[in-house]
């Protein structure tokens, strides 16, 4: 990746939209991770319903919190997004295996997409790797 491509700053609207979207994702993931670490009753009921040992709640919550913190830190945000994608992909699989309704199963995938969209909008180094272009030949 050339340094010129990575040096182009995002327009302010794009940057703020990415920051707000990322903030909403982070707040949800922090809430989810903390409730797992605290072993609140609804989390424990969900773990029992999904067939997971209750002892894994703290481990899974800690992993989620670590991945989320990595996503928050600018220097590790791309790695954090990759790790969160893996985590959320696993959550999707668990919901599918449990036979949960379609929206409930797809919810982690929606959050994975929002995680990347927020990062894409606020991180200029990522845009050259995922170029989105309008098809101007259809005019």
C-alpha cells in the first residue's frame, strides 16, 4: 500500500459517521462482555439453553472484552475487527445450531458488518484495501 493512499484523510462526515457507528458497536459489545463476566441471570439462562457450561461465561466475556478493547485502540483496530469477526461468526453458528429464529441468528453477522463499516468509514488505511467504486459506465 502506498503512503499516498494511506495519507488521504476521510471527509469529516464520513469520519464522524464511522466514529458514531463504532461507538454504538463498542457500547453494545462492552455491555455484552461485561454481562457475561458478571454472570447475570439472563446470560446464565442463555448459556444453559445453548448447552454451554456456565463456567465458560467469564472466559467468553473476557475474550469479547479483549477483542473489543483491541478494536478501540487505533493501532490495533484492524486486528480487533478481525478478531471480533471471528467471535461474532462463532456466535452466529451457535445460534444456528440452537435453532434460533432467523433475525436472532443473524444478529451477530449484522454486528460484524457494522463493526467493519464503522472501521471502514473512520480508517483511511483500510479504504485502499477494500475499494468501493461507483459504476460510472452506466451513465
